C-alpha cells in the first residue's frame, strides 16, 4: 500500500494539471486518472476500476489483480516482477511479509491481465535471463504457513505421524516441529513418543475440544480458558473478530475523518476492549435503525457492512459449536434505550452517520466499564494463554519491545497503544514488513504470565545467603519464558528449590562461609 501511495504521488508530481484523482473528472487534454487497487480499500473504491470513464487510466495494483480480477480495456501491464509473500518463520514464530521475486507462473498470470479483448503488451521490469532462472510455480501455501491447525486435525483423525504423511507438497520438517511446539504451548498435545507402544503425540482434553472448533487453535484455546474465567461471551466476540477482516475502513483521501470516527471505540489500554465496544455499538445500531439506515450509517462512519455481517455470522456459528463443549455463552449486553437517552442528556458528542450515533457510542463505552460486565483483567488473562509467544517487555535502551526468542517489535501505528509504552503487552499477531509490528495489542500485568505459562517457564537460582531474619537459607530466583525475563531476582527459601539446584546452592553457600568442601554435605 505504501508503495502504491508513493507511486500515486509520483504520478501527481509528473502529470501536474493532467492528474485526475480517483473518481474525478477533468477538461485538460491528455488527462490521466490514477486509481489504487488493494484489498484493504473499501468495496466502493475497488469497484471504481470497473466503472465507465472518459480518460486514460492507470491502475496501481497489488497482486490482488494477478488472478482475482479481469479489468476490461487494459492494454498494457507493467510487471515489476516482485510481490509480498506471506511466510511463517518457524524460528521466531512470526508471520512475515517479505518482498520476493514472483514465479514464472505468476509472471505469466500478470501478463494475462492485458489483451483480454484486443492485443496487449506486457512490460517486465526484469530480464529474460532472470525470468528463466525463477521457480516455475509459486511455493504452495502449506510450505509457508503455520501447521498447528493442520497437525491438530490430523492427530484428532488418527492419521499417524505427520512427518510421514504422503502430502503432495510435503512441508519442511522444521515447520512440522514448530506446529507441534505451538500445540504444546497451548496444552493441546502431550508428546508420548517413546513411551511403551504409543507413538507420536496424543491429544489432551483441551486438544480434543480444540479439534471440534474450526478456528485457529490459539483462538480456540482462549475461548476454553475464558469459560473458566467467566468471560466466554466477551472472548467469543473477540475470537470471531480476530478470525475475520477488520470492519473498520480507512479510505486514503478520508483517513483523518475515518480515524476521528473510529476513535470513539478506542481503549487506551487495549485494542481488544475496543473491539467489544465496536461490537456493542454495531449491534445496538442494528437494533435501533432500519436495515437501509443501518447500512447508510456504516458507510458514513467507514464501517464495512459486509465484514460486519461476516463477523456476526462467525459469532453465531461459534455460539452453536460452543454448546456441545459445555461453554457458557450468552448474548453480549447492549445499552438500553434509557441508557442511550441518558448519554444524550449528559452531552455526548454528536459525531457519526446517524442522529443517535454519539449517544450510542458513549452508552456502549459506559456499559463496558459497568459492574455487570466481566473485568478487563479476566478477559486479558483468557487471551494470554493463546498468545504466550507474542509477549513483549518495554526496553528503555532500545526504545522498543523485547519479545520471545530475541525478537524486537514496535506497536502498529493504528493501535490505541501507539506512542504509549506500558511495561508488558501481548499482541494478537506479529507481522514483519519494513520492521516487526505488533497488531491488536493489549496491556497486561507481569504477574499473569507465570501462572498462564507454568508448563513453559524456566527457573534459575543464584546468590544463596543465610537470612538471620527468616532463620533460613535464601536464594534469588529468575523466571524466563522463551528468553524473556518474567520475574527477576525474587527472594525465595532455599528449601523450596528443586533438590538438584538446592544441593548446588547449598554447596556454594557453605564454601563461601569457609567450610571445607568435604564437610558441606554433613552441615547441609
């Protein structure tokens, strides 16, 4: 998107008065209309490329146009020969979007965008020799994505060893191990290899429940944990939101206006809570307005109606699937008409695409802070069990977040936590483009991490001392998760440490006090 905006600006600088904004008109001879095309544009903006026009057009497209669209009237295609490819890093557990050369098959597809109704010309910005050395076909997605969901379903169906399964395009062994590690992280599998006659992983009770939910295992794990914490209804809405495309739109030419309207739902401590406010707002407006008025309101407030329908459908489907699992799900509370009237009387800002928009938004925010709704801490603790790889601790030295496995990331600019620096955050996803960004971020308390990751943390002990006040030997305990220090130098009793570590620490303590090395066991 950034490159498309830069290219638009370059056209504007070059064409000057002959440049036409998207959807505009001009009487200047030789005028050119320049249109962007990428997936995050609104449906109306994407549809402009099919509308009739009087001027020459230039369409600046991502590879959304490679196979998905045929635009009539295209006579020339300029192919830079690159694309952003989605790749999952098995080492850092991060979804990367690097720019890579496209395959020969993709280049031929791009050439096919012109000449549909008359002869066309494709100009490739790379040499024929470069083309001949490229891969013949694009790498299959199973070889460049997280395999956790695939492995979970295969184990539940009893299909045997995943690495030995005869895939048409077998994934890398490292990807299989990474998927298995993720399932271990969320407690879905128990590695039983080498124990008696059992071969390979075995699903736990949580794993069996997750295999019955057709969503990402991380998201399903959050939902199961939420039932224990009494906030399954709220987390179910969040899980559905993370499963579909964001309903909020930011048209290029109206970005400031869209941001102002979307700011009504922003929570300073959590993007997850913003989703709940947005859900309550949309459900309330759907109740208060007629069908056509609701669609007009969505359009005026830069909210995609079709994506909202998809969000609502996923919520309804998950509610049905949660019943056999015994999860307690109830409809999320929405403000009543009297609460909306009260918000209007309190002077709620008249901002939005309907007369009642400001009051409804204010009432939804107030309802989210009410005593009858689950506390934000319970919601975030439920989400945390599925996001243990996506934690970050603020580093004053590097001015970014130190994450798992020596990664460093920053909060995505569109987040409510952007320009704020809470000590600990969790992110729904880490995506690497120009740098590693955390998207959909929530602030967490460090004390939540150790209980949620008790099967993953590593503990080390040091500096044994004799405490006269406690009348016992003490030492310092350090708790780490994937290389991140969760607890630093906590004073604990030496007697509470595991036998092997306690023995070594006791030996160090006795030698430090001048006892001969041969006598320390007797004294201990």
